[in-house]
C-alpha cells in the first residue's frame, strides 16, 4: 500500500535529515566534465568513474579535444568501466554535438541536454540540478529502490513515475537535497539486500501526522 502524501513527505524529509550535507560524489570541474562523468556512471560506481576521469580529462579537457579523438583512444581511458566501448562512442558523439550545435558550451534546458548522445532524462536532471542549480529530480537505482521499499510509490512504478511522485511531494527547492541524501541513504542503509532501515524508527513514526 502506497503511503499518503504527508507520510511520504515525512519519510523523504527524515532521509534528508540523516544526510543533510550530502554532496555529489562524482568529481568534475566544469559542466562538460559533469556531463561526461554522469554519462560514464551508468551501470558502474561513482568511485570507479572518479578513478578513470582524471587522466581522461587531462588528455581531453574540452569538447573540441574529445571530439577530435578516436573512439579507440577514448576507450583506453575508460576500459575499467562497464560498457566502455559504447560509452566511448557516446562520449565522442556527445562532444561533437557540443562543438557543432552548441559552440562547445553545455546547454541548460532538458530538451537540449537530452538531444546529446548518451544523455537520457536522469543525466539531464543531474546536469540541470547539480551543474546549473535548476530544480530537477534525478532517479537512479538508489532512489527507485528506496521509494519502492518505503512505499512512496508502487512496486511497479517506472523511473518517470518515481520522479513525478517525489516532485509532487516535495517543493522544488528540496529536490536536489533529496536526491543527494537518498544516494547516501541507499549506499549506507537501504541496501538492495538486507536493508537496515528498521534501525531508524523515525522513518516509520507518523504519530505527529
């Protein structure tokens, strides 16, 4: 049974309270590096991405430099990551699009971001919220798992349904904080196997509602 909006908000706000200073764990220095880092983070850990990107960005610091590289050369820098050949292909095409269509500048709108190779809705939401401070809520595996485990959404909910539900529950100014806190909560407490959420009774205390 799905929680009421008030109870769901209480759960989300308690998670934010548990991790009030949660910050993005991907390393980046500019919008271009952010786009590439998030693109690379699909089906791998942020820690693994952070090990690969320093050398990658040192070799190809701009969209122009990355667009001029071969897929094979790019692949060498990210060979430790899952799906690295496909990601190298996306990186080169994305960089080329930035050069050809956006004068080498990462766009800010969802439509323009999603037009880039390898950039889906989740990546666009991360770039908008983390990179530009534009309210958006990204749904990754942690967020989806937490929302289903805590009955904020139905077990059958799609990532877009999770996003829409959370955005309807929390005000826009809390979307980024919720996303970051949920990532840490998912890593430290609400594990895929043997979640430890029961050790935090405040998540289930609705007596004041």
